[in-house]
């Protein structure tokens, strides 16, 4: 799925407003490039 990074997090090296490819890992977590990230920082597009 495509997600957009919308909420800044100090440990995430993403650019706000950019789109990324992600997979749903489990409730509240996304898998992006082999790493887990909090779903609350992203918006599904």
C-alpha cells in the first residue's frame, strides 16, 4: 500500500508529505523497507 508521512517523529528518516510503499504488519504498525514504524505517523493514500 502507499502511505504518506504526515506526523514528524525524531527517529524516522522520512520527509514529511512524501509517499512510501508499506505493508500492514499488525495493529498500529507498518513495515517499510524491512523496518517497523508507527502507523499514527502515516496516512494511507
